[in-house]
């Protein structure tokens, strides 16, 4: 399989649940990202990992917890989310100064 | 902070027309600029990547130009087709790894 793969595609969770989003890239890229896309707003950067090290945390609430065990895998652990956290969560990867490749996203609904 | 603006926000054209989408950014110190396409509820598909040293890139019916000094990029779509209907996003990369996105142009091509 090639490209960036995200699972699950859809997720519905209650505010007291704990869940995780998974992202895997098969491109040999060194950097991976989480972005949030809400209605009527530009994509918002959440986290950046470069060679497994977190290099940016864009003031994201602690109820979102990223994990990058190696350069190919990225997780976003979710706990005690709010309804306003409902959005499309997109994972991406890149190599140095070249372009980004995005996954298909996880549509998250918090009820 | 880099601000990215896309005009128009929405566009409807009959099939066969040539069209231009506009993107402007406030900080000209960029590494590259990337155009993406997003279908409803889906992830982003990369269309064209222009490095800061380049003036334009072409792929099939698509041509993107970059004028870094004036902070502008255009995406030209020739002979539009209904399958081109989607949201087109412009993203600018400055120092570091983060991309700054515009809100996008929603394109509808009618048969």
C-alpha cells in the first residue's frame, strides 16, 4: 500500500470516551503532521513530528495527545472531548522542503 | 503571522470554460506554495507544488504561477469539466514545516 493511510474513516464518541486515531505513511518521509479541519475555517495545524520528535504544538488542548513511535506511524489519542472538537482530522507527511501528502482523514463526531 | 486569502470563495462555470483561481499571502519569505484539491468529506489531493525559486508549474490542464514579490499565486484550469468540481486550497510553507492554508475556492462546473 502506498501513500498516507488513516484509520478509522469515521468515529463517533461520547465526551467521556477514550479513542485513538491512527496514521501510517509508506513514503519514507521524515515529517508527519496532524491538522484539524472545521466547517468554514482554514485547516489548522495541530502537531508536527520530525524524525519522531515533536517540533511544533500549536497550542492544542491537552485532551488531544499525539504519539509518534517511529517515522512511519502517528497517533492522536483523544479523551474527554467536547462537541466543538467534532471535525475532520487529517494526517500528512512530507520530506524536507518538498510537498505534503495527505491522508483521507477521520471524520470525528463527539456526542 | 502568514495570512493566506483565496478569491473567489465560490465559483460556478459552464463546462468548457477556462478559469482562474487566486491566492494571496502576506509574507513573501516562503519556501514553496502548494495547490490542493478536496472533494466533499475527503482528504486533500496535491495538484501542483511550486518552489520559491520557480515561477510556474504545469500538469495537464492545470497551470499554477507564483509571484513571490507581490505575494500572489494563480491556478489556471483549462477547458473545465464537471469532474473538476471540488474545493481548491492554496497553502504556503514558510520556515519550519508548517503549511498555512487559505479557506479555499469551491468550484462547480455544470454540464
